[in-house]
C-alpha cells in the first residue's frame, strides 16, 4: 500500500491490516512522519514532532504484535494536544511561560495510550492554555485549516483537528472546556467527541477551567471515536472528579438505524448570524435522521441565551486561580528581578499572551470581593438552570441535535481583534460543558466549500447513545469520506 493511502486509514481499518500483517507499525509510522514532513510547513498542526520516540514505539509495537498481545490502539499513530503532559516531549500549552518545561510525569490518558502500544507522533498546536476558538492565540503562530489554508481550523484544539483532517495522524486527543473539541472537529470536517465530565481522567491535563475541562478524541469515523474513548475512559484515583462507573464497550453501541430513538431539536438553537448554508445542511441532516427511523421532537432549553455569559464568568474565574501557579518559580520561564514580586510580575507579563491576560483579569474581577456575588455566584446559579433545562428535555428525548457552530471556518485574522465575535463561535457548544453532558460532532455537509458539522448531545454518561446515533447518520451519508483537496 502506498504511503498516501496509509495515512488516510481509520484506526479500525489500520487495526485489521496490522493484525493480518499487511502493514507494520513501522511502515504506518514512517508514512505519517513523511506526511508531516511534507505538509506541516503549510498546516502547522504540530508544535513538536517526536520522530525518534515514535519510531522506537513502532518497533516495540511490531514486536508486541508478533507475540499476539494486541490492544485496539497497538501500532496506531496518535497526536496529542500540547496541553497534555508527556515525559518525552516538551509540554507548552502554546505559551511562552512554559518555555523549556518537560513534565516529570505523563497525563493518565497518555499513560493509557502507551500501555496500549499506541504511537505518539507529537504535540499539536492550541490556543494558549486552550483559551480561544481559532488556534490564533498560540504563542507559536496559528494552525491553518487543511480545507483552505487561509482559514482557521477552529480551536482551541485546532492542531489536533487539523492533524487528523490533513492525514498527519489517524487519531488525536484534545480538550473541550467550552467546545474546543467539537468546534474544531466541525471546522476541519472530522469527528470530535467531548465525553461526559468525569468520564476521562484529567490528571496531567494543564487545567484551564476545572469544573468544565474534559479530554476527548478526534477521528475520521464515529467508530474510531468509540475505540479511542474506550482506551482513555475510566476511573483514575489521581483525578477525584473521574467517575468510578464502568466503561462499556462503546463500539457495541454503534447502530445502523434509529428506529425507536427520540431526538430533540431545541427551539432556542436558532440564532441570529447563523449562516444559511449551515442551517440548510443541519436541516437536511435532521431529515436524514428521521428517514433512519428517529422520531424528531421539539424541546425547549430556555436558559440557552445565558450560556455564553455564564461561561465567560465561570471559565475565566477558574482560569485565574489555575494559572496562578505559573509565576517563574516552578515551571518554565523565569525572568529574575531583585524582588520576588518583581520576578512574578516580569515573568507573567512577558510569559502570557494577550488573551490569557484578558481572562485572568476578567476572572480575578469576577471573584473579587464586592463582585463575587453579583457575577460568580449568579453565574453558578444560572449554570444550574442550564443543567436543569437539559434534565427536563432528556425526560422526553434520548438525545438532542444542533449545529456544532453557527458558521463554517472563518478567515485567519477575521475575528482576532473582536473577542466578542470570537466568543460567539461557541454559542452551541458551551451549554453542554455547563451541564457536564457528552456531545459528538459529525460532518453533515458543506457551505461555501467548507465542512459543516452536526452535534449530538446526550445524557450524562450516555456516550453510547450519541455515538450510536452519530454512527447511523455517518453510515447513511458520505460527508465523512470527503477529503481536503476535493473541495465541493
Ligand atoms: N473557545 C472557548 C474559550 O475560548 C472554549 C475553549 C475550550 O473549550 N478550551 O474559552
């Protein structure tokens, strides 16, 4: 098989070929490293490529497969958002403040991938500390959308989305605090899954907003997302928010039709500024779900209009506390001054980029005495109302579908000077984070030549149902088969 074909495989297809010895992990890894070499100058999905480490892992994976001791991801090349700690590559969170930082431990998800024998190709670009929707807030330059390199890949996990879309990795991991897996997956035409809060351990994920952050996969098929979730999910004593619930075999939940499934459409998910092409593609997708046997039911999520405001109080508040640790003492950059306070100030002033500073200021303000009740406490109360909306809706439906984003990928530079416009890209993704529920984004058409995405939201810990629905939809359509370079 040619190198070009090797880099377009799904993990499931690669697994079969590895198992029958049609290909080796070494060949698969070399094909990906060559592809990265050829293309990443234009895409900039990676901040760090671990060529030697990946090659050594591939040799080991082949040896392991020869003994018959195979896990689902043995020999499969994977990319990691550079906010996940790894001992054998730098971890920067795309920030200058982590300059020179090498983690003394691996994130739990990384440890689990290593145990499976996955090949870790490198670390992908992100908005600094995962704050953003376009990957333009990276201190190391933006990532380009593989479908049109003048556009953003979405964010914050834009590098992970672009790597899978551009055939520079078969699978990748990102993190989703307010949409950072689903939105870039949508912009890049791949599958992205945000698991339920607590489904995947966040130990070793650099914290942004701890009550919202969750790690999840990017893939070229829903089946692959189910495989990756199975590999990383489950309780971890090192993350007290990780759930002790059993992890089902998510691939068993993939279904071919939707008979007997009740799918909700939220009345409030029609917003001004929604691109007509996006609306049309999502309407067609809903008709397709109905054709597959689903019953479509209108539901109401009345507090949706407060989700963005609630998020932009809660997330910066938590970030302002989480980022206090980056002060030049323990991690990365240190710009020494005669006084300790001076060292803190100079290091943080030089180390953080403008969006991170904006969030720290917003969050500190919302938490300060006199404003705490007016902003932070009120945001927490509103958050409960948003969660209750979903609880009520899930009394009558098994899942809710909505556009992943109101527009397709926008141009690089188009929104960077207007934070409010940038924040609006997350209007459909944020409610799921506020409620802690899972959501999966799947390709559902094109508008202006760029991918459109549908998200399927489910009950807490019911990833199986949303993966089942997304798979049935995917199998009935061909959107996921389109590749960048074949723009429609
Ligand atoms: N775009 C949102 C933000 O800027 C969400 C980011 C994320 O999910 N990490 O905060």
